[in-house]
């Protein structure tokens, strides 16, 4: 027979995801804002990268013949890919920044942090591809390749090259920020999932030390063993204020679909009171 | 069930190891000497730093896979292995992207910069390098699948709370 005492222990046994309410809450949004600015600047600087130069090709008599050469980013497919990828990444960062603040109202299953983390990973990989292709094309443009007889173009189009390298550096910074955002999100996901009791698809070959059964659990109103506490009125005892209950132990068993926990108490009656069988709950009192 | 999981990831890592080793080997042995008008024209993978980067990344990835073949599937280094797997995917993917950019210039040239395509003269080298890049592409896909498996290992992400 479990009886409730007058005072209650604080309820600490709930399966609750601890809400992180500290300044760490602002870390990921700030990083995302910085990454958004970095990728956005990389996109814009590379997309507006253009330089025109007129050079004198030949001289006929006294009339110089000029040729106009333009260097645009569309001439190189690597830079086109770079622009597309960085535009995609900046849009992604902006959207995730917005989702960061409003997802709690729409999500019922906890899928949103998982979706954010996987989209982050995909964007990190794609941006790394874009930035490395652009970096190697830039290196080719700066140094040329003597074996293939490809002349360098950076000595003629210096502004174009400088703008391009600035955009690549900005994209590298954005990539670093996005990698750190991804890592932090994955670490937080791991902490979240470690505190949730999973269903039977968990691998139970090795004990999971983070599982709640390995840690002492307290239910509301649970007493420490051997503790004495005053009783409420129970049939058969008489005046309940003179009796005290002593915690004896806990029995818990698990059925196919249910789980029961029984708290067992000893009843310490003062001298002279003989319990009387009143409500049919017990068969006999010896 | 546990044995089959370990076997599956072992086979995956073995395949990824094979793909990255073959990419490295094929790129290293791609070499062609062509005589054009009495001028010896030699094409090696060291001519462009992009292919050197590709060889380096695939060598690192195959060394990493070789070491990890002898690790059990679920151990306490799960998170560390996941981070390393992610880094490998990033590196491999960037090396392939750069090789494709350089290869496109080599095949089609860039008329605006005055760069002529060289694949017409050294077409065997070009094909060799293309096969190596294809093997690297397969390796990067396999490493990506390994990353998915590592994430599932570490976080049980694909069993959702109901």
C-alpha cells in the first residue's frame, strides 16, 4: 500500500530534454550570421568581377590598332560554379537563421534539428568543392602552366585577379564558419539523443551508461529507504496520526506492454493499537 | 545482426580503400611523352598542382581507411571517427572538384585567356587522368556512405522518438 506523505520531494525523474538557457544559445545564430555575410560577399564580389583592357596590338603607319579584352567570371566554368555554390550557401544560411528562431512552433517530432544538421553538412561539402575548384583555377591564372603553354593572365588583369582572390578568401572563411556550425549542431544533437530513451531498435549488446536505468531514479513522492514518515488516514488503523510508515523497498516489474512500480512500506503502529480488517483489502492481520 | 553490421561496414571500408588506392595509383602512373616536330613534350601528373593535390588527398584517404579496417564497429572513439570521416569526404570532394575544373580547361581550352586545349596532343594522358578522377569520384561516394553509417553508429539518428 503506497501512501503519500504530507511533504513531497521535488519531481526530478522526468524524461525531459534540458533546455539550454545560457549565452551558448546565441553561439550558432551569430556564427550563421557571419557565415551568411562571408558567403554573400564572396558571391557578390565574384559575380561583379569584370575588367576591360585595351591593348595596342599593332601599329599601321601612325594609327595604332587596339583590341579590347575583357575578363569576366563567366569565362571560366569553375568561377560560375563558385558563384552558384556560394549563392546557394548564403541563401541556406539566411533560411536557417530564420528557422532557428521559429521552428519550435511548427515541429512536433523533433525532426527539425536533424534536418538543419544534414542540410548544413550538404552545404559544407558543396561549398568546399566550389571553393577548391576556384582556388586552383586562380592559381593557374596567376602562375600559368609552362608545360601546357598556358600563359598567366594576372599580370595583365590585376584587378580581376585581386577581386577573385578576395572572393575566394571570403568563401574560405565562410566555409570554416559553416564547418564549425555543423560540428556544434552535431554535438548538440548527440547530447539531445543521449538523453532520450530510445525504442527497441537500439543495439543492446553493450550497456549504455547514459541510459536512465543505470542511474538512480526518483519518482514523485519517493522516500529514501528506512525513512519514517507520518501516515494519512487508512482503514483499519484508527487514528492515523499515531502511526508512521517506514519505507521497506521497491518492487518493479515489466510486462509485455506495461511496467509497474510498487512502493512497499512497513507500518509502525504505537503500542496498543490493533489493526482491524475493515475494507477487505487484506485477507487477515495476524 | 551485429556480425552482419560489422561485416557490412568492413566491406564498405574495404571498397573505399580499393577505390582511393586505385585512384592514387592510376594518377601516379599516368605519364606520356609525345614528340611533336622534334620537340619532346612530356605530360606528367606533377605538371599541375591540382593533380598533385588529388594524389595527396587520395593517399591520405587510403591510409586512413587502411588503419580503420582493423577497428571494431562500435567503440568509444565513435565521435572521433565520425569527425575524421567527415574531413575525408570534404578533402576528397574538393580534390575531385579541382581536377574537374582543370580537366575542363585541358579538354576544351579557354579562348578568352588564350589557353589551348592540350588533350588533342596527349590524349592518352588525358584519358588516364580521367579514369583516375572517375575512381576518385567513386571513392568519394563510398566515403559519403561511410559517413552516413558513422552518424547512425554514433547517434542512432534513423530511429526516431515516437
